[in-house]
């Protein structure tokens, strides 16, 4: 019987420490139903019940899907599917667009050369 009580205590301590660290490392706006400080106090003062309630009602639903510090979020739209992105419907309008880009680049280069010669 003592072994069962000791095992239960160790499991409770492990659960409590996990939940305490989880509450502390969770972002302020991600907690559900209570502010972060409220969850911290509940888990701190009621180790077993507070830990279970945190896991059921307070932990963010996307906690496991959150990217780590060295990872980046995927954009909502890949560049080629971005709403409002210009896509030429025919080759002539695409050629016209490229011609205007070249003309604008040449104009900018000409202005840069003139400004260098003036100084």
C-alpha cells in the first residue's frame, strides 16, 4: 500500500511540475477561460485538481502545433496563390508588363548616372 501511495505522490508531483512549467511558458493571450496569472495561482495552490483543470480547460488548444523558436510560421497563402497578386492572362500583357519594368529600370539608372555626374 505504501508503494502505491508513493507512486501516486511522484506522479502527482510530476504532473504538477509539468503543468506549472506549461502555464509559465504559455503566452499571455493564449490561455483559455482565465488570465495566465489566474491559472498560475490555481495550479500553484491546488496541485492535483489545478493541474487537471489546467489541462482540460486552460491549456491552449494549439499548444502542440505552435512552432518552436527556431521555426517559422507558414504564410497563410503561398506567394503564387496570394489574393490580389497580378497574373498575366495572356503572353502579350505579360510582355507589356516586362517592357514597362525594363523602361522604368533604365530611367532609374539614367537618373542615378546624372546625379553622380552632378556631384
